C-alpha cells in the first residue's frame, strides 16, 4: 500500500478534480493544464514526471537523452513556469523532481515539508533582448534603441514572460525598471505564460522583440530567427535556479537528479549559456 506521499497516491487524489476543473475552463491559459492532464493519467502508473522551468527545454531534453543512453530508465519532462508548478505541487500534483528557475519556490516547498530537503542549485540563468529578423529594433543589451523605439513609434508589441509567476518575467521587469522603461512600455507588453511562450511571441513576427532566456536564444532553432544581446547581470536580481526531489520520489527520479550533477550534464548546461555554482566541475 503506497504511503500518502507516494506519487501513485497523489495521482489518484489530484487527477479527478483536475479533470473536472478542466471541463469548466475556457480561457487562454488552458493549454498548460491540458498538457498536464494529458501527461498525468498514464504516468501515474509508470514514468516519473520531472517538471522544469521552460528556459531548460533544449538543455534538459539533451541531458535526458544523455541519461537514457547511459542506461537510465524512461522519465517524462514537462516544461512550464516555475510559479505554476509550485502551486500545482502544493495542490498535490504527482511530480517527483522539480527544476525551478527561482530557488525561492524550492525553499517554500521545503518549508512546507513537500520536498526531501532544500535541494541543489544547478545553474544561474541570464536574460537578453531578442529581436526577429524583420524587426526595426536593434539587438542592444542596454536597451537604448528600445527606449528610442518607444518614443518614435517603432515599438508596437514587446514580449516578456508573465512576472506574476514566471521568474524570467520578473527579471525582465526588473531590467526594464532599471532602464527606466517599465511604465512607458506597459501598453506594448505581450505576456507569455512562461519564458518559452514569450520567446515564441518575440520571434513570431507579431512583436518587435522581447526579453528572453539566454539558454533559449542559443538554441539553433531560435538563433536562426533573429539577433540577441545579453542584458547586464547587474540590472536585475540573479536567476538562481534550484532543483529538488519531492516527497516519494522513486529510484529513476533520484538517478536523474544525481546525473544532473555530473560533469557531462553540467557541460550541456554550460553550452546553453548557464553559469554553474562555484565548485562545479569545469
């Protein structure tokens, strides 16, 4: 008989009310819940669900492939905003490993007794300005051309992740505040549910650009769509990213958590622009 904290038990408790709630939802933020609903039911019986901040999409998929090739068992990766995942975990979602773009969410889970410990910092992220090829904006990390574009009318729409629950959106807001542009740019903002969606908005041609994660801008599929410039780290609070095993995590989740701390996995993170904690292997 699984304990109340075991993922199988949490699946039985979490899935039926989620399914019922989804039938009533019709708003634009339905998609992340649909993704979750589609993945939870079958995976309650087999693969552990690893939830991760969207800035990790390309890097973590590569690390997961590396893990499988080394003999690791199958697992399921789900990407989204750290704040939304935090709330879902508090509500009983059957996740086993959480990689957050903001370590404060991990600390809150630990304080609530929902994780095994306070986890490990696995990376520090960066943000920058991404402009699509046809944009009238320049890829200027100090946002000087963005300021001019606000004045001369070149800027119509500008994408960032939602600061209310996406850490990369919060850091984008801080950078815009530092540049003195936050108030003026409000009417032009298009908010992504997470940093991955904000990146899609920034490169779709429907906006003139956006502030996105360096790790996503480095992916070949994104880099081919426009130009990118890093924003100075001093313009915003650090993106200290932390991972943690949740209560009831199985052997596969534990093995993947350990693999993420190996030199091979950390080399992938470095290649996608992440800085690693002091003492990490070169």
